[in-house]
C-alpha cells in the first residue's frame, strides 16, 4: 500500500482496508460515504489526542472539492497530533519560517569581475563607469548623453507644469485626464500614483476625462499591454486585438514599467512625466524615452508637484529660505527663483543630474567594498577549485580530506550571517570601510599574497575620501585629475579602438572571401555500418559523390595544401557532412568545428583495422545517439560509441567494448589535429608524433596543413609556436620531436634540474 494511505489510516485510528481486524471504519456496507455502524462521528479528543471515533471516508474516496467531506475530515483530524505535526512541518513552517543563520552570497560582481570568466562583454542602454575594476573602462556612445540633455532642455520638445494648491492621487489624475491640450500618455517615473492598480488607474482616467480617446492602455502583472475600451465594461483585452487607432489610444506607464517597455504612440503624441524626490537624470530619460520619437515630433511635459518644487529650489539655491514659501504663491516663486539657473527646464535637468551624483557616490562606496572583497573571494575560489580537479585527474581520498580541512576557511569567505537578533545596548557607530578592513583581517589566512592584499586595500581606499565624481563613479583623488595623464589615457584608448576597428574590418572583408560547404545534410544508411566489410571507406563515398558517407582523413586537403598522407593513421575518417571532400568553388573554404567522433568496430576485420574513428557533424551525432537510445534494430548488433573530441565517452551500444589500442588513440588525436587543436599532453604528443616525424619537408607540410585548418575556422587564432602542438610541426626525427615536446610543454627547467 502507498505510504500516504497508511499514514492516513494511522491518523484516523483505523486499519488499512483489506488488512486484519475486519472492523475498519471504512466499511461501505451502509452505502457509499456512510460510516460503519460502530463508527459514530465525534470531534472530541480521546486518549492520546486521537478522536474517540471517526467518520472519515477512505483516502481514495475523499473529494477535496466537497465541502461536506472536508468538514467531516477536519472534525476527525483536528485533534490528531500526527496530522497537525505533518501539516505544520510540511506546509506552514516552510512557507512562513524560512530562516537560516548562514547563507552563501554572491552578486553581479562575480559575473563582471574575472572570478568566473576571463573574458566578459556587457551592453547597457544607460552605461556607467560604476563597474568592477576588471570590466573598466565603459565604452560610452559619443554624444548620447549630450543628446538627452539637449532634448530635455529644449522648449521645442519639453515643457513643465506646476501643480497648484493641495493635491492627492485622484485630483492629480482628474487634472491630467482633462488637461488642455490633452495628453496621449502618462509616464509615472516619479511614482506619484499610489493606491491604484494599473487597471484601476486606466479606468478612472477614462471615466473622468480623456476626451477624444476611445480606449486606455495599461500593463498588467504579466507585463502584457491590455486595453480598456470606452463604453465596454468587460474585461480588458490585449492591445494587439483591440483595433483602436493610435491617436485614440491613451497609454499609462506605471513606475515599474517606465524602463524596458515599448508601446508605439502616434507621431505627435504628448506625454506627461511625473517627477519624484529620488529620481536621477537616468530615471527621467528612461521614462521620457518611452516616447520613442521624442525629439522628432513627440514631446513631454514634466509634472512638478508643490513638494517637488520646494525641494528643487532648495537644492539648487543651497536652501536659502525657499522651503517656507506659501503654496498659493509657489508657482511664481518657483519660476522666479529658478530664473538665475537659465530656465526651469535647465534647472530641472541640473537637479536630476545632482541627484544622480548623490546616488553614484553611494553606489561607488558599495562598489569599493565589493572590489576589495572580490580579491579575497577569487583567492578562496582558487582554493576550492584546485587545478588537478580542473584537469580531471584523480585525487586520493586522503588528499581530499586534507584539502577539505585546509580549505574549510575558504568557504567562509562566501558566507553571510543572517540574524534578526536585537541588541540590548546601542553599539558605537562604525563605518563600512572599517567593517570591511576588519572582515579582510579575519581572512588573512586565506589570502597570504602581499601583492593581492595591497590590491584589495587600494580598492577599498580608492575614492573613499572624495567619493564618486559624477555618474561615472570616479574619485576626486584617484589621479585622473592630472590633465597630462588624462590626455595620454584618452589617446591610448583611441588608438586601441582604431586598431580594433581595423581588425574587425579586415575580418569582415576576409569572411566574404571564404566559401562554405554546400548546405543540407547528405543522407547515408546507418545500417551500412553493420554490413560493410570495408569500414567507413566501404560506404562507397570515398570519391566524393553526393550520396553521403565518409572519406579518409589522410587524403583530405583544402585550399591547395598537401594532405597528411602517411603521417595520418589509416583508421581516421571524416563524414561528408562534417566536411565535404571536394567543393566546386575555387574560393578558400570554411570548415565546421569538430565536437563529436564515432568509434566504430568492424566485425569483419581484425587487428588495428577493425576500429575506425570518424569525425561527425552534430546532426549525424544526434541521429546516431537517438538510434542508440531507441535500440534501433539496424544497429542492434553493431559495436559503436560516440565520444567527445577530447575522448570522453558520450554514448555506446551494448556490443561496444572500450579498447586501449594505440591506433584508436592516434586516430582521435589526428582528428584533433585536423580540428586545429593546440594543446596536447606529453603522452598524446608522443603517440601522435610516432607517425608525424620525418625531414624538414614533411614538417613544413604538416605546418602548412595545420595553418590551413586554423584559417578555415571562424575562431580566434593563436600562434602555435608557444603551444604544445609546435612539437608536431618541427623536424629532426625522434630526438628532435622529443626535445620540441619538452620545450612546448614547458618541462625544460625540470629536465635541466634533473640533469644536474
């Protein structure tokens, strides 16, 4: 029986139906739903907290949507301690008491810094230099910030309106709905509309005004634009189905949706944008540019409530007696006091920029702390992820235990204490910088590199006195105030940008000169692998006909280079879908990267010739793997396996057995050489180098082949001279290959030490 059924039977104090006892209260003799005669209903507790009698149906007959049954069940179980405990532990406590004293913490700093990824790139429509140190500098679009300021301070595209007298949300909405000329949108960037849902706001404004509008649009909880049509009291309908022309549609953007949401407006739409006390220039620009044609026909009007007028004037004038102005005369005083600031629009933008600088200063302080802690977190992560694990090498249990004891402290770097304790005394105030210094001192055993500790301390001190200088987040004392230093840095950055643009242009030109293999997959019968006596070459496709199949790697050549020939193992093949043997175009070719290989055992051959390794396309690998999982009859007796390029086993048929034959490993390595892989272990170099040896002409041919394989792939190219593959591109026989192998793998120092 199911555990839930037994638990339920234990709660109601009855044996499981069909078990010993014969007196189960689940007896159905009195009809469906009727308790047995001896089971009188009672809700009073009996001995031990269990009810003295029960009137509950068997679990499999209970209907949760039947209120009468639920009432009887509640009366039966209300005093059963086991049922109460189960309900509290599995439903109440997990939902209402999720509490732990320690948690692992992370932030966007881990993604922006080089802790996890060595190369990172980011994009933002509102860029800032408040970034992790490793991600700087931010590449600002030239002129974009100036365009924002120019548009928002131009009377041609922007204006302002002061709300006079006292106001509340309803009076504000009524005033906006009946404004002349009318608004086409309300953008609540200042979060003034409270106490209303988005739908309620749209309905209210449609009911009290919006003359000339046929419908009002809002964004629901699922971020979907919904429309309420005037005169229709039904449920809102999606914007795409409403059919209202744009000139007749009013749009309400609530505070949450003033970023990242686009709803098209007519070309001369006018929007009302509210201002709030915590807004910055970035927030205002994000809200205003919900009007995507702002500056080319569309306009915005900033709505300034009396409280905001007082705050703006007080901030810009240094608080000189403006806060006490009477509300009745505020309009004239507002515009008159802001006249020295070159107009109200310029004053509004200046105040928004000032607010942004205040916010940037606070954010910069937090960023300094994160930059300092990242140095320690990076060191702790290196301890928790040692290099031998990353290479997949086995680690003994004793070594693991010792490492766990040694690195237990490293894990504490990522922990954050969670406490809701209320102190009985008031602790003396401490600065965030002092707290971070204390935190760094507590983990001095984790980071014992003096240079790294100095970097962390410098990151914490950077800008701590001067704060963030503007939205860019730079400090006043970080050395960038020197005009000479600033000019040289700007010149160097411009030169780097020009070089990158030239390289990208060369790459774009080079891409157009390459020819790709013909599109489409060439089909071939999977059952041929089970019946062919000649292996992959026996599929009849070695001559490059368009019937699918494989061809030998030793005969493969592109762009006029000499094939590998005898330097390549004879059991290495390439699928026609991975790379066609020949194409009609005379332009240089592009090749697909190799990810999966097929290891196939030919039952009709013996020795080294019995196992072939074939480079596959991803589509072929997917089809073969599906056939393996489905136990397709055509390959039921075939012995084959799919491996990743690195040699890791991905999938195999039941008849496949792993072999340590050197010819199989050499074939896999030859396909990696064809893929232009540059990193090999010393044992791999010796195995592959046993074939790839010879005079200078043979080495030059291999180097030309490798260079052609590199050039034919769309990936970042690295010179082979400083990588282990260089050992395969040299001449000098076995001795020369061994010396080159040691040099390429960086073992020269070890050998010299041993020879002494």
